[in-house]
């Protein structure tokens, strides 16, 4: 028995070994193995048979930088930080549970399999009566019996822990029928906590380190909005404010004039070259009149911001229209058969005359978003350099 406890202690100490360190914090070996399991399970569920540890390392490095960058930009002072952190914790428990059940039960498990695995016994009507009695008379959640599973009793406190504060308040306030209908899902969330905690113990992972990883995921959402990559539906914040001069707005208008005035079509000639080098050399010289080109007329997008419409177009059309919307006569290179092509426009047909006053607010917004996104690339790179990120991950194979 003494030998068993000694081995258990040695295993625990080994898992506590710090394998990632940076100015954002540290991750122990057990925590990293836990996160690696989640990372692999997610990639496998997307159809990737082999998962690269180096990719995992790069993702962690980026997460650490996002975490520290967001903290410097006031993430913890955000009014919604705690709510989003609670959602991330719940998401982590769910991901861990799915990874655990796929290995412990079967890869294509159903939730009925999970309930059988834990030998869950719950009478929804009796459980609801207990909850309604508690709601009326008060008491302690841990004394309200919901049912049982192979680990012991399931209490209302267990269901409370498995939900966010807002979710629990909603559940506890339901009438009897909808509460009974929701009960199975709440028990499933509790079982996810059970699976998560067992996986936590198996790897010797540390909750405090995992919470920082959760905070990095919140930071990702927060910065996506602050730097203009997403609307505030993903996180209720406003983008950073920038002071933009009138001159900059005029310059932006003239660079993308065809976008704002409504491009109908672009006409010009496509020139083919044997390779990329020859095409780029000719583009620099601009002596296309010495070559025979193929006339093309490309109609504009119905909605330039519709990503699905863009993807429906050929690569040739996408490249040509990208240049046309920016008022550029010469496009980038693109493949055409076995050759490399460049399109040179000689006519842009637009729907209306250029009037900057009509589009001023829209131009200012688009310019601000473009500048913020450019700044994000710089800020993230600077933060990654600053982190002094060090990782020992050879044990992942």
C-alpha cells in the first residue's frame, strides 16, 4: 500500500512539471496532456486523422498572446467578462466529456448510452416535485434529491454547478411541465461535469491553469470585436476608436471608388504568360500592348459583401473583380490552364457618379475596420515576441 501511494505521489509530481512558461503564466504537464486530448478530439471530429503537436504548440502560443493582449486592453474590467468566462468553462467541460465518452463508451455514442454507462435513475415527476417544494419552502440545494447514478446521489446542487448562473435561474423558475422536459438535459450537463472531473484526475491537470485557458478563449472573442473582425454579437463591446482625418477618407474613397459607386462590369484584356516570373515582370513594365490579349467582360457581384456569391465565382473572376473594386487597372496573377494570366482593365462601368458625401460614413467605418485589422496583426506579433514563450512538449510524440 505504501508503494502505491509513493507511486501516486511520484506521478502527481511528474504531472506538476512545468512544460510551458511565458509572461502570461505556466502550464504543467498534466494540464497540457488534458488540453492535448481535447485538441486531438476536436481535430479528429473534423476528419483529421493525424494531429501535429507543432500545430498545437503554435495555437497555445497564440492563445497566450491573445490572453495577455486582451488583459492589457481591459478584458477583466468588461461588464460581460464573468458571464463569458462561465460559458467557456461550461464549453470546456462539454468538450472534455465528449472526448472521454468517445473513448470510454464508443466513438459514435448516443446520450442514452451515457445514461446507461452511469446507471442513471431519475423520476422526472418526483424530481420536479422536490424542486418546487424547495422553491416554496427554501432550504439547501444539496438536500434536494433529483435521482441517483453509479457515483451516488444527484442533487439540485449538482445541477446548479453544471449550469451558468443565468441558466440555473431560468431552470429553477420554470413551471412543472417545462421543468420536467428540461431535466434530462440538466442531468446530462451534470454527467459532463463528472466525466470532465474524472479526466482531470486521470491526467493530473489543474483547474486554475485550465481557467486561464478559458480566459484566453474569452480574450479571442473580445479582441475579435475590439479589432473589427466580428460584430458585437460575438461579444457585446465596441471596436477601438480611431481618429481618422478627412484626407485619409478621401484617399480611401478614390482607392475603392468602384466599390462605393456600384460597379456593373469591367472590360479589358487577359494576357497569358508561361510562368509567374514572366507575368510579374511584364506587370512591372506595363508593356501589355506588345502582346495579344483575350477580351473579357466580367460582371460585378450583386452584393460585394456576400461571401457565398464570391465563392460561386471562378478564381479568375474573383481576382479580376478584387482589382476592379479597388479601381486598379492591372490585376494580380492567377492560373489559367497551364499558364499564368494577368487582366488589364480598360473600362469600368459604374451605376452612378462618384459622390463622396453619399458614402462618407460608410467609407469612414470601412477604413477604421481595415486599420484596426492591420493593427491587430502588429499587436499580436509584438505580444508573441514579448511573451518569451518556452515549451517542452517532446512527450507528446
